[in-house]
C-alpha cells in the first residue's frame, strides 16, 4: 500500500512540475511578445518623430503664406503621432502592472516613452507659436498611490474625446523616478501632490471636476469649440 502511495505522489509531483514549467514558459513567451510589440512600436515612433522634426524645420523656412497652407497638414500629423504614442504608453503601463519577467526592459521602454511625451509636448508648443494653431496643451501628473488619479484620468479622456485634435494631453507618472525628466518637471512646476493638471501654464492641484476643467480649457481657446459652454 505504501508503494502505491509513493508512486501516486511521485506521478502527481511530476505532473505538477510539468504544469508549472509550462505556465512559466507560457508567461515568458507572452511577456517576450509584449516587449517585442512595444519595442517595434518604439522604433517606428522614433522615425516618425525624426520626420516631424524635419517637417518643422521645413515649415520654419517657408514664407508666411506657404506656412499657412502647410501648417494644417503638419498639425494633423503631429496629433496623430501623439495619440499613437499615448496608446502604446497605456499598453506599456498595463504590461508593467501585469508582468514580472522583463521588468528592466519594460522600465527602460517606459523611460523612452516619457522622453517621447516631452519631445512631442515641446514640439507642440513650438508649433503653436509658429503656426498660430488654436489648440490647448495639458500636462497631467498622476501616481499609482493616488485615489483621485483614476477619476481625473477619466475626466481628461472625456475632454480629449470631446475636443479631439484641439486638446493635447501629456501624462506623467510622478512615482517613476528612474527617468530624471520626471524630477525636473516636478521641480519646474512645483508638483507636490497628485493629481495635478497644468493647462497651458495654469496649475490645478488635486482633483478637477469636469465642469471646472471644461471652463479652464475653453478659456484658453481663441475660437471656442462648439462644445464649450456659453460664458
């Protein structure tokens, strides 16, 4: 009887090990595909950003008339690239939250995406001056230990869908100290709590309601979108 029990337990142990190894291998395979996906997007986006820089340089050399004709196309492309980068950033954040194998690779990719956000924000501000484009830029500072940040994110998502290309939102995780740019931004804008929303150069600490955010954003437009409330 004891021999049968030992054999049974031995088989069960082998099966358990096989299942464990299969699960581990599957997890590594999935995370490897995730890394490849984000890295592939990142390489593509690097080319896109280099192209935007060349386009911006070209615009700066055009006459005022030629610039007016070309700025619309450039701005549309800029908005498209910003949205694509942010979509990949959100996937990356989700992968980091779920993953436990390629931690260093994901952290490095996150640093690169923070740098991309900054590059696009700077380019957006420069384009607004060059092309006299009537859009509003928002810096959104959040953190993982912030109870109001999720709701603030929902409000900003709603605003983005409402105003589309006329509202550019750039999100930064203040807990991610691995990227020095985060510390520089926190010092520059005196960020002491999250959520914090900076609309152009106007700072709002703590959760900002939809109505209050709408009022502040709409006040920044030269020609107000149709969805802005009457003053």
